[in-house]
C-alpha cells in the first residue's frame, strides 16, 4: 500500500513533502542501502548536509533507486546545506557544485545555510567535511569577517543558475531572519530549527509564519539524538519517549510515542525529518499526518517546554554564541 505524504507549498510555489528522512549520523557503510530502503518505503525528501559526510553514499542510494525504477529524479526532494567554512561569497557556488557532484545530481530542491557563522576556509582537498575547526584540533575555531548579506546573495545566484530550486536558512534567530529579508532578492523558503516539546520556540514560529517561511523541525525527539553522541546535557534530560504525558497520549491514540511527537509538529504545520534504520519504524514515521491529536493534547505537549536547546555551539565549542 502506497503512503500519501502531504506537501507544504513554499513561498516560491515549490512543493515540499511534509515528512522526510534525516541523514544526520547515518553511517557511511550503510548509507546507500538506508537511502534506497527509505525510498522503497515511501520517503521522497532527504535532508543532508556537507557536514554529515555521507553525500556520496546518499547519492549512490538515489542512483540505485532511479536505476531500478522506484522513482525518477523529479520525484525526489533532495536537501543539503552550506557549511560555515564556505560562507564567503566566492566559495558558495564552488562548494555547492562539489556537493551536487558528490550526490550525482544537477540541482538541489532546497539548499540551506547550515548555521549563521563564517569560519576560516578549509580546502576540501585538505579535509572534507571540514568540521568546526581550522586545523582539525579541538578549540581551533577561527571565525572570519564574511557578511551574511553576501553569503545570502551567493545563495541567490544558485537559484538563478538552476543549481538550487529553493534556498533556506537553518539555526537562525529572529533578528537574523529579518536582517536577511531586508536585503534579499529571494526570501528564504524554509527555516530549519531544533524543535521539540522541550524547545517550542512559539515566537520564532510566528515570525516565520508572518514572513511566509515554511519551518522544518529537526531533533523532534528532543535529547534522544544527542544522547547517542554522549552529551551529558542530553543524558541528564528525561527522555520524551518515556514522558508520562507523551505515553498517555500515545496510548489514547493507539500510536507510538515517536508518532505522537512527530504528529504534534505536523499537525501544527511543520515539516519533520526523522530517521530510523528499523523498517517498521521507517513506516511508522511516515504515518504522522493521517491522525488527529485533540487540541488539549497539543496544548499538553506544548506545555512541556523548558526552552532547552541541545544543538548549541556554545555548549560543545565554548564559542560561536549564536543563541545568546
């Protein structure tokens, strides 16, 4: 049975699947098979990034699925991101072309600025993905002067040249979003943010709505993804999967805790990008738009907010205080 995933219409007329597959922390050895199996299960949006280090393997999965007739290229919605070491105007297009070549595709459906930071350039021939530091050594984070407006102007040229159909921003605060828009020829189509019941960011969502910018939530399960990284901050936070509020709502709706967390987002108009290597959970995660939570259930989940952010460079780098 095929699964129908709703689309979100972007401000440029493009249609983006509301449920996608996130490629962060997907192991290189299994990535091609994971992507292929996700396509087979019904996923069409795949969210990647230069920093994930698995773009070539993801591309192999796409190519195999296309070759086997599971999909055509135009059926897929392929997303990647610009890393901060390539924030200077003249570096944006070359790295986007490299990423496209790694994927084996001609254009991105959506291409984000990954973080609102500019870092000293690291040649991809020297190290790729470059990570946060110039030398690869802990603590060697070297910010540079590269105006955000110029980075965005370079992103706009990607659209003009057909290298990206849509462009967006990730991990941006409200003031930076407004700063981008003030000088933009192309308004960002999508804002990607950390969003879960411990970090609801209602004012940021309202700003995006006012500006006609769609929102994609990452880390929908809260601390779960970061516990896997061994981060103490996340390990010391109660798991949303075990929270009595989530478990009760899941039981009342005959759904899993994961499905409830994802539906809490999709029912409020956000896109989500969960991942799983388990086939049954792959399918379950697609079924997060075909049931309705009650209004009081939505409110109960939102009331869990603690303004608790896990993906904060301040915490793991000791600098780049972008959420100050």
